[in-house]
C-alpha cells in the first residue's frame, strides 16, 4: 500500500511546494508594491515613477494569482495614483451605478445580473450591497433552543458570538475598497452622482466594519473616541497580517474621502440650484450659480463636469439675451471635448439665431459626422459608462433625420443670399438706434471678457482626464475659437458704429437746417420792417366843403355808396402810414 501510494503523493507534494513558493513570491511582490505606493504618496516629484513600479509588481502578482483581492486593490490604487482614471473605471465598471442602468436600458434581452456581472471577486451589484443589513437585528439574541441558565458568570453564546465575529470575513468588507477607489475615480471622470453613491456606500461599509470589529474588542481597548477611519485602518491591518490583503483605508485617506464627498455634494447642490433657476425663468440667478461652480478656487474641476456646466451657463446667457457670452462658453466646452454633442447643438442654434449661417452649417456638418459614427459603431462617442449630456443612443436615428432636413434648409437659405446678413445688434446685445456711448460700453465689456489671450485662463482650473488631449491642445483650440468670435465682434462693432455715425451726421444736418430756418425768420421780419419804414408818404388831398355844396348834396345817401367811400378812405390812410388805431368817440357818430 505504501509503495502504491508513493507515486501519487509525489506530484501532490510538488504542487503544494509550488503553490507555497508562489504565495511567498506573491507576498513579496505585494509588499514591495505597497512600499512603493507609500513612497509615491509622500514624494511628489518621483511619485509617478514609484507608482509605475508598484503597478509592474502588482501585474506580476496578478499573473500568478488573477483573483487575489490584495493585488486587485493595489492595482486600482496604483492606477489612481497615476491618474489613469479611465483604467480604474474599466476595471471596476460593474460597480458604477450609471453603467448598470445603461446596461439594462440598452440591452433589454439580457437580465440585469448577466449584463453587469463582476469580472473579479465580490459582487458588483450596488443595490444588493445597499440592501445588506449592516447590523443584524438578531445579533443580541441567543439561540431559541438554548436552555442554559443565566446564573453563570459568563454566557457561552456571547463568547461564541465574539469568536465568530472575530474570525469571520464579510465579502462586503473585503470589497469596500472598490467603492472608495472607484468613487474617487468617478469624481475625476465627471460622474458626480456616481461618486456620491460610491463614496457614501464605502463609508457605510466602513461603519459596518467598525461595528463588527468593536464586537471582538475587549472593554479595555475600546474607546468611544475611535473614529470610523481609525477602526477601518485597524481592520485593514488585521486583514493584512492574516490574508495578505492591503489596508482598506488609512486615516488620512478616510479624511480625504470625507472632504471629497462634501465637495462633490456642494458642487451638485450649486448645479441643481442653477438648473432650477433656469427652469424658473431667472437666467441671471442661473448664471450666478454656474459661476460659483466654474470659478471655484477650492480644487480643479474634472473636464466632463466642467463641460456640462459650461453648456448650462451658455443656455442661461442665451435666455438673458447675451449670445456672445453663450457662444464663448460653447467654444470653451468644445475645446475641452470636441465630440460633446450638446455643445455642438447649442453653438449651432446660437449662430443661426444671429444669422451666421455658414458657421452654423459647419457645426451641423460636424454634428452629422458624429451621428453617422454613432450609428455605425452602435454606441455614442466616448466610453460606454460616460453619458453624453443626457443623450441616449435610441434618440440618434430620429435626430439624424431631423438634422439632415435642417442642413438642406440652411443650404437653401445660404444659396438665396441670406448667409451674409448677420444680426450684429443681437450679437453685441445692443438695441437698434443705440447711442455711441451705449455701443462703446457694450463693446468694451465684451472685448475685456472675450479677448483671445484671456479666453484660455479657464483651462487652468480644469483637470483633463483624456489621454489623447493635453493642456496645450485645449489652449490652442480655445484661442482659435476665441479669435474667430473676437473678429466677429470687431466687425459688428465697425458695422454698428458706421450706422451710428451716419445717424449722428444726419441728426447734425437736421439740427443745422432747423437752426438756419429759425435764423431766417427774424431776418425776414426785419427786412419787412425796414421796407415799411422806407416807403414814401403819399399826401392826402384836402377838400373844402362849403355850405352851398352841403346844401346841394342830398341828405339821403345810398348804403352802397357809403361803403365804397369808406373803403377808399381806408386805402388812402394805409398808404399814408396811418395804420395806427384812431380813437373814435361814439358821440360823434350819432345822427
């Protein structure tokens, strides 16, 4: 029997020895990777090199043990240190809530469990984790069938509960690092809602780990001042010594996670306030809230979140009647992400509203290319876990047909000669018939804000997570777009200023004509007075009426003859200069 069993036991011993050697090698790789990550966290200059070395060591460990929890955690943390947030999201994409929703919405034939299954150890269903009872309500109850007396000095069931709680390992506790690391990566990727959910879940699991660890502590070692972060680090250290896994969350990381969670909540509240103000018809209030989000000095903003906020502020500017500022925000958004569909839509609508039809057609053609690529690839541009501003793939086909008809209509208008009729009054935000001071003030404000040299300052407050675009490329794109808008503003200022100068010249001519007309009236009056003064005086003939003539004249005269004689007398008096009033006594005219 011994001779027969010796050949079969030899391979088993070799395999056992090989596994033991691999475990030692894996522990050595993980220890060196952990030390390299600690050095990378302390050294800011050579931190990337140390993190890259740690990532290489972890990759070697994963080749020997692909499902090692400690190796997976260290790989995720090394990628997070190297700012490779997309790789972290691709590694743990099944834990992203929005990814789970998109998977279930796009593929209706598959179930939610199969479409979002986890590729590594641990469950990836966030809803299932949230439904886990962190503290069992029956934890303090003893067995129902236990009939042990209660008069003993110690309880056997209580001792059993303490031992089980100390030696048991919960899968949710093992996987809580996923939520903390992935929550930080989602923040840098612009998935703010997912970051809040993941970070809150990680903190809740950390609290559960604290309560489970406190069960097996002695009363002497327990202190009410222990925080959740301290207990989590103690839990991680114990698990490191037993199973070889890495520490879950040190105290410093727990504090940074709490600060990050508060910052994300503040950004989401401000964006929600801006959207609510815009929906309520208060564009100035919406612009104020968006400015608080975009001009934050606390930390840099991830460029996907900043791009969405820039498009929202552009909508607020358009509602407030400031199309130039709205176009500038769309230019900044497209400099950060040239394939962002809402930004292209918004800028095309703004250019069409001011009458710049050729530029509008250029943006619509670019948008059509994006739609064609989406229909060809069967997905939206970019990774599947990143939404395109609320746009879904099912809407692309209908939007493509509408866009094609719109492009044909605009090309017909351009062919009819409407492409050069830009409404510069609407672009500069001034009314028709404005004064020179109003035009100069509006132009000065827009020039100071939208100068090409100042249009690239926003890139300093934005964090780029796209490996194919760097900060210089974003600045060049933003400068080119700002230069195009600046030239349009200068052309509009020249056009409106020429109209204002013509109006002022016409007004001066009208004032001059009115003054000349007003000055000619007194001259005519003076000339008439001089003419009347120099006119010759015609002497009045004197006739002597004798008594005989009076007696010969009949007493009764015809009224017609009397009126004629009075008219002759009046004309003679006017010729002789007797045009003054003659006092007449009523007694002299009596019969």
